[in-house]
C-alpha cells in the first residue's frame, strides 16, 4: 500500500500536472437512471420517464440494447424515446449488466392510476387480444417476450400504445417484437380504444 | 407625398400615423397620472430580511439542492442560529450557476465530458448563468455583502457581426452597419411622413420641431431629411491622419432580406440592457461567496429520494455512497427542479403535486471553444456577441482577458429551443458549430479547439434549463397563476419549494434569490404568529 502510494506520488512529481489532474478528476459510473426515472425507478411523470422497478431483466436488456443500437427512439415524433436513446448510446455491456442488477434491487410498488376518461368495461373486451401474450392478469410472459403491464405507469402505457399505433415505435426492421405490437395495437384503433384498454389494465394487479 | 407602403396591400395614411403619435401622447399623460397615484415602482431597495433568532427546540433545517436559492436560505438562516443541512445530489454546488474550467466534469447523461481548457484564471466558460443586470438588486446586494468582484459584461458590441445567407450574399456585416443604416432609413420614412403637410394636432409647433430634430439625429439625416449614409458606421478608410472616407450605404432593400433585425435590434434591451455585470473569474464566484460561509453544511452526492411532511417535523430520505440515510428536520426548503421532484416519493397535497407537474422544462443549449489566439481582437472585436441566422445562433467573445494569448468563446447558444443540438452526438454538435462559425470567421475551424457542449435538457440532476409556466406566450392564464400561488405556499408550514421555478420570471439568479427571500420572510412571519 505504502509502496503504491510512493510510486504514485513520484509519478506526479516527474510527469507533472497532467497525471495529477487526471487523478483528481471527478469519478463517475453509469448509474444515473434515477435522475429521470425517479426514486427507486418508480417512474416520473414530470419527465415522462416510466417505472423501471419491477421490469423484467430480459425486457430491460432488450430495450437498452435496442436504444443503444438505434432500433428504438429514432423516430422524431417519439419524444420520450428520442430523449432516452442518447442516454443509452455509450453504455457498455458491463454497464447494462450493472444497471439491470441495480434495478432488480429496487422494491416493486405498483403505480397509481392517473388517467381519466377510459372505460374499463370496454377495455376488458379489447384486452383479450393483449392477454394472449401479456397474460390475463397482465403479468407478462418471458417465453413470448411480452413484459408485464400491470403496475406500470398508465400515462406511459398510453404514450407507448399511441406510438405503436402511429408507427413512432416498432417500425424499425430489426424491432421484431415492436412489429408484433404494431399489428396487435391496430385492434385498439384510436386514442379512445387505448384509454379504455389502459384503464382496464389499471384494474389488474400483480 | 404618397402614403408609406407596408406590406403589399395595407397602406398607412398620414392620419393614421398621427393617430399613432397621438396615442403615444396619451401614454405620456397616463404615465404622469400613474406616478401621481403611486402606481409606478419607485426605485426600490434590495430586500432586507430581519429574521428572528432560531428557537433552540426547533432549529433543524433541511435544504434540498445546493442551488443559489438553497444557499441563500442556508446563509440567512445560519446567521440567526438555525442548524442547516444541505443535501446535493451532484458533485458540486451551484446547480445552474456552472462555470466550466480545466478538468471539470460536464455531467451530461450519456455524454460525459471533461473540460480540457488550459488551466488559467481567465480560461473559463459560464455554461449557465452569465449576465447580471444592474437592476437585479437582491443578487447584487449579496455580491456586495459577500465581497464578490464584479466587472462589466459586454453584451452589445458594435463591431461584432451579423450573418445571414440572405443578406449581403452571406458575407457577415458589422452590427454598426446594420444598425446605422436601418436607423437612417427608418428615420427618413418617419421624417417624410411628418413633413408632408401642415403640422396640426396633437403637436404644438415646438413639439413638432423637437420631434423632427430627434428623428433627424436618430437616423443621422441630412438637411433635406434624407439618409445618405453616416460616419457613425465608421470609415471605409482614413479618419485619423487622412480624411475619413465614408462607407457605402447598404440599401434598405438589402437590409430587409434578413429577418434577424427583430431579434438583433432589441438584444440589448430589457433584462439584457446595459449595465450588465459578471463575476470576475467566473459566475460561480458568487456560489463560492456563499459556500465560504455554508459550504461545510453541504453533503455532496446525496440524492434526495423521499420527502415526508409530518405534523411535528419533516423526514428526508436520501442515498449517499449506495446507502440509505434519513434526515429529520423541523423545516425544509427545496430547490430540486420541479420535474425531478415529481419523481421523488412525497406526501404533498394533490394540488401541490399538480402544480409541480404543470411546469415544463426548457431546453437551452450552450457550447464553447478554446481559441488558440484571440483572433477577434484583430478584427476590432473586444467582447460582445455576433449573431447568426443558423442554429448555432451566437458567438460570444469574452468580456475579460483582453490581449491575452488565448480565450474562451461561446460557439453556440440556443436559449429558446436547444433540442436540435441536444439530439446530436458530441461530434455532430461540434461540427455544426464549426460550420456555422466559419461563416463569420473564415479560419474559425483552425483557430478553435477543445470544445465543450452543455445540453441542459440532459444534464444529470437538472434535466432542463429553467421552468416554463406559461403554455401560451400571451401571458399567464388564471389557472397557471393559481398553481403558482399554490406552489409558493408552504406545505404544513414546513416545506417550501424555492428557486427561480417559484417565480414569474424564471431563468434569472435574481428570481432564485427573491424566491428564497420570499420563503424566508413567510417562514419568519408564520413563526411569529
Ligand atoms: C443556459 C442558462 C443561462 C442562464 N443565464 C442566466 C444569466 O445570464 N443570468 C442569470 O442571472 N441567470 C441565468 N440563468 C438562470 C440561473 O442560473 C438560475 O435561475 C439559478 O441558478 C437557479 O437557482 P436555483 O436556486 O433555482 O437552483 P438550481 O440551480 O436549479 O439548483 C438545483 C439543485 O438541486 C440539485 N438536485 C437535483 N435533484 C436533486 C436531488 N434528488 N437531491 C438533492 N439535490 C438535487 C441539483 O443538482 C442542483 O444543484 C441561466 C440558466 C441557464 C440554464
């Protein structure tokens, strides 16, 4: 220990300013998710950043990799996606592993319902198509690549469904699951359909 | 004389013109009446806080965020015996008062940079706050009290440039050329419309004469009330040992090719009108002035993640070094940006949360370069701003360090909508500013180095440049004003939101200081009650 210290201080003397400055530089890591995604990744409506706590590790990985590879968050009209993509661009595989580990340490607490104007009864009918992949209780299904929807921020679900419908998300040729979503979401038809189905999902818990 | 032409179809008659002038007369009359009734502000003093000494049983104060408003609260409350703890999530104090120097980290999420500027006192860049208007008296009062050296900030420089591909074949013209000729032409138009016919009401002969001489001098008209160029724009040659030769006029039709005038001519009015100041050595010297007194109270890398207001106090949960901590206090002052606060667990009343959620965040963007030599000084430019119609918009030349070898210049500033540059990679941003800047300074690309960019929308712990309360540019709606008043009031008399976000004039340090002072005065009054 002492030896390392001596060698180190000698370096500083001989090479001068640069190495001293380098060692004084502010350290950092890539654990900056909570600035946007809120306390323990519970989502922040103020910046439209969704809940990460409780998201499946395989789903997180796929999305982070899609953002990093410019598969998601590239359409100019996808406001939230285009905000997220540059934040993932420089993540290394190790950082992605670390972030996923970190996220799994947060408690899952379901989000509060915030949206108004949806009709959950009609939504139940529409949800039938979703249930095939996402499960009757919206708890997700890894083998089909479908994440849980229950407990997610409803405003986020609404935005994403709208984005799928308009082709702002899922249009990239390498976004296989996104393409599936685009087909499925067409059955919701319009904003009213989206509000209905999300207000039904709000009734499901996991 | 034919009526003045405005646009293609609408013409202004002399009668309309005089009515307009009459309306101005009306304003003058109203002004007089107004001041007689005491409706107009008198030259006000900086606020003086007269806080009572802390009650020893209730003196613990939590301050969330070491922004200017948080530091103001810490400084004032410490003076009267409160025990303050400041929790700051980043590695530095000052928030949006951010001066970047050699070795500093610019913590943009996904695009971290270390500043490589030379390590010298004048080689800094004010990435956030940069100008202090002389009317921001509360901020200036702290500068005086904390003995912070100020110097003049040069906002307008007549030798700086304006550049627009539509104007002058894309070759930049000097500020002085644009302003002198534009004033000349405007004055000529005015003079013509006034002299064409007898001067009836609303003027007396002597008023009319004064007005005419004002117009003449505004535009430097000749004795026939015509604009024939002016030496105000400087000389084409000579002027000292030889006769000065007047520059050629730039035709009005040419000047009208650019839309920039409407931004350019008022760029040094209002909040950015003279006098403006900056802190000597960087705006964060102001922050240093505060931290000299309260710096020991700051816990860095301490990210607040829950605020619970209770009947007998307030609990703040925060993370530091990967562990959870709890801070229990009697009162709390919070300058965490509203859009971040909405993601932090809290038990605030619904209306209060609605107000926090209502505020949108701005996207201002700045960039800077180190110049290998002060090339602008060779073009007679010392300080000030050149304006471009391209997205980089501005080049700022430093207001200090004249005639030194190097200097730091601002290479882009989009204060209204920085989304374009924010969306780019670092390399794309820099290339854009070089391409834009070389339209003014042809050798720019070779003269600058060590670029930095600051996209406030993506800065860690900030995620925005300043609060946007108004959805419409028309002014505040009734609903917006109500939400603002809700946010200004404390929760349970214990938790105050502060910062320029709790003002009607965001994006100024003065507003951050005044919001803190407002909260402190309210706090003190409640304790007395
Ligand atoms: C580009 C730009 C140009 C500007 N130009 C000028 C100018 O010329 N003149 C002028 O007077 N003003 C200017 N301003 C405005 C001025 O900088 C601000 O009004 C002022 O600094 C705001 O201070 P504040 O107290 O509101 O706190 P802020 O500076 O907003 O500080 C908030 C603090 O909270 C911290 N924080 C965030 N999240 C957490 C958390 N979870 N836990 C703990 N801490 C947290 C942040 O790290 C930060 O330190 C400019 C601002 C910008 C961005």
